[in-house]
C-alpha cells in the first residue's frame, strides 16, 4: 500500500505550533485594502489559531 499524500493546499495554508495547535492566516487581507481601516488591516496581519471544531479536519489533511 503506498503512502498517503499530504494535501498540498493545506500544507501551504497551515502550520503547527510548538504545542501542536494549528496556525492559520486571516482572510480579507489580500486586496481591496483602500476601503478598510488601518486597525482592521493591522489585526488581519497577525496569525490566528484554527478553531477546535476544525482542528480534526485540518490535521487529517496535513497528516494523511
């Protein structure tokens, strides 16, 4: 049986922290930035954690 491949799209979008949680980037920070407030753009710049409900799904994409 061959090895299962990791989903390449998930590999590009998510990363593990040292404690095993999954980091993600915020949406809405790639274009049409002129109408967004500076505060909103600054807050979107930081990474966030994947919610507990989605963790199982994302781990399956990364570790399969």
